[in-house]
C-alpha cells in the first residue's frame, strides 16, 4: 500500500491513516485538540456475547495517509 506524505493530509474529511500500528485506521483532524482523532476497534464480552466497539485515540502525527474510497 502506497502512503501519501503526512504533510499533505487533508484536515477537512475522514482519511485512512498510517499511525505506526500494523494496520491502517480511520482518522480525522480534531480542531479542538489539534491532533488526529483515530478509530481503534476493541472487543469485550457482554452477557456472554462478543461485544465490539470503536474507541477514539488521539495522535500528534501520522506517518502517511490515503483517501477513504
């Protein structure tokens, strides 16, 4: 997967970001915190059933980005 230069990442829409994890994630610029707000998928059990959900993480920098197609 070819990544675009992080300095060119658009801050007006959701993108796919390389944050250094082994997997890409969704990200959008947060004006309030001046960080990249990213999605992290987490899972737990609820009443004996798998429960998956997203958690927001914040990154000062991203390593690369791609358009969300």
